[in-house]
């Protein structure tokens, strides 16, 4: 009897030990599972935090800059890979953008808001703002989907925009910005610019200058009125194809300025986009680097009085240079203001614009680009123009507080090489 009792007590103790072991093992496994779960959750959390930090850094690294002049009108009605209809079905614009950041940027939407006269551009009663989405085929209120991505460091990237033909963005001759273009990226950043651009200039604050866009005209033996785009007979050296518009003209068109007494063809000058042909004896610049015999060159500069007081520009000079001794220089012959030419300047009211017209009297292209750089002979001349109200005939203005002067940075003059064949290709 006692042996049976002892056996039973030992068996119960063993069972208790086993149950206790199972409980302890269960607790250990539960704790281990909890630790693994917590560790996994923490790893996922940390991975998400790192991804968000990386995304935030990439977002902060986006840096899009729009290159002057901001928007331009494509020269062709057909946009390869997107479609045709620019200038007939759609108003197309080319936005030139550089990605100065270290990450790629994808554009998801573009907004355009115009502040010009009612009904012009993206202003009431037209959609305001105009909302442009990416499309694979040209459509109204769209931009080219193929150009929506910019690689890191990519410069001068073209993004093509299309608006209905009835919606034309205001581009005043004065150059005052009347359109705000907002670019939204896939990371949620917003970059904006105003168009038309206003170029940074120097001058007195009370009589400030702005802009600096130029156009050219030539008369005499080689005459800009003969350019084929103006309906002229054309011929070798005549390569301008832009058509004319009455003053004030939209950017990119030829302009006929009349009443310029003592200059041009009986006071008429045809101003064209700022480039001239060179390197051919039948071009504006002959093969020796001189103006075509019997030809006179004129340049106008768009000037805006951005100050708070009026002024009377009476004198000035222009200087364009390539390098070294290569210069185009000349004096101010007058201004074109409110559709009229004034040899003796009128009072230029604050906030208004005018053309400062210069006659080139010094033309020195000693180092001819078509001989110095045979493989790439065309060059750009850069420089500045100055305006003042003091002159030899009117020195009094330079003696008191009414004197002003300033320098206008110019957009540049392109000398385009033309082969001896006379081809404009």
C-alpha cells in the first residue's frame, strides 16, 4: 500500500514539473514572439522614416529655373512627336527650363493666370487660371507629356504648351509681365515665373530703366524692306521670314516704323529680329567684315521707365562687342514713343515704354568669325546702351538734381554665317 502511494506521489510530481515546464516554455515563446514582432514593427517604422526623410530631401533638392525670355512661339506649326496645328488650331508656347537641382523632376501640371485686359489670355471670361495637363497628342490646355521629365542638371529643356487659338497670352510691347505661369512637380513643389520677363538693369531709382530687347533695321544698298517675310524680292543674304504687324507688334514680328525724319527710306525703317547675315559679299556683312557697301544699320532698344518720375532722354550711345576690337557703336538718334518718332525726346511718363533708336556709325569686325572659327562661324555680340538727359546741346540738365543717366543690358545681336552659295539653310 505504501509503495503504491509513493508511486502516485512521484507521478503527480512529474506531471506538475511537466506542466510547469510547458507554462515556462509558453511564456518564453510568447516573449520571444513579442520581441520579434516589436523589432519588425520598429524596422518597418524606421524604414518608413528613412524613406520619408529621403523623399523630403529630394523634395528640397528640386530647383527649376525658367530661362529668359521665358516663353517663345515655336517657328513651326508641327511639334515632332506631339502633333500639328500651332498657329492655326492652337496658340503654342515653348517654355525653356533648366533643372539646377541634383534630382530628376517630373512636371505634373501647369497653371497660367493672365492679368491683362479682360478676355485676353487666361483671364475672365476665358478660364482663369488655365489648367494644363500632360497629353501624348496635342490638345487645348495641354503640355507635351514627352517633355515633362527633367534630368538632374539638365539645361535649356523645352516644355511645349498648347492653348486654344482663341486664347492668346498678352505680350505687351512695354514688356510688363501680364502672365503668371505656375509649374507643379510630382513631389508637390511649385515653381512660378512671370512673362514677359523684365531684364535686370541699372539706373537711378527715380528714373529707372528696364527691358533691353533689341531689333535691327538696315537701309540703302542692302535694305530690310526686301526681306521675303515682308513681301520683298529677297535674294542672296535676305533670310528673314517673320511677317509684319502694325505698331505695337507682338514679339517675333517685323515692325514698320514711320515718320523717322532724316533716316531710312523717306523716314521708314523695317525692324526685324536681332540677327544679320555675314560672310558673303551679298550679305549684310560682306566677306571682309564690313557692312554691305552703301548700307546703314539701325538698332532699337525697348526701354521702360520703371521709376516714379518722368524723364526726357536726349542723348545716348550703344556698344555691342564680340571680343577684342570687334565693336558696333553709334549714337541715339531719337525715340519712338506712343507711335511717333521724336528726335528731341518727349517726357517719358512713369510706367510707359519707348524705343530708343541708335544709328551704327562704327562697325568693326576685324576678327571675322567665319575665318577664325571655320567649323562654327556664327557669333553673338553682347553689350549695353546708355541713356541720359544731358548732352552737348543741352548741358543744363547735367548741372542740377534733374540729371539722370543709366545703362540698359541688351539681349544680343547674332551674326549668322551665310555660305557663298547664298543659301539660308
